[in-house]
């Protein structure tokens, strides 16, 4: 049990480091990667806490959060990739 508490503490340290990267990231993709890593670490923390407290319903919550994390990361990346394609291009005259 103490091993899982140590793992949870190490995961919290990793969350702090990821939050530092989130606010200090030089590019947008660094920040998106930090948000995705934060979500993955949250899933790991929920799983470890569910095991330590002997509550298997935490694993269901962790799986749901993993799915939401994956879909939101894909949605954010698609938005930043295609956001300029909605503009109307000026028509050219054919001679």
C-alpha cells in the first residue's frame, strides 16, 4: 500500500512539472501536449487511488476521462489545423 502512495506522490510531482510546461511552453503544440499529458497523469492517479482505496468504480471514471482526453486532444488539434479553411477565397477572373 505504501508503494502505491509513493507512486501517487510521484505522479503529483509529474503533474506539477507538466503544469510548468503548460504555462512556459513556447509553442501551441507544446501546450497541447502538456494538456494531453496532464490528462494521462490524471487517469493514472485515479487508477492508483482507486486501487489503494479499494474502489473499482474509480477505474470506470478513469476510463471515461481517458476517452474524453483523447477526443478533446484530437478536436483541439483539428481546430488549430483547419481554422483558416473556413474563409472565402477571392475569385479569380479567367481570361
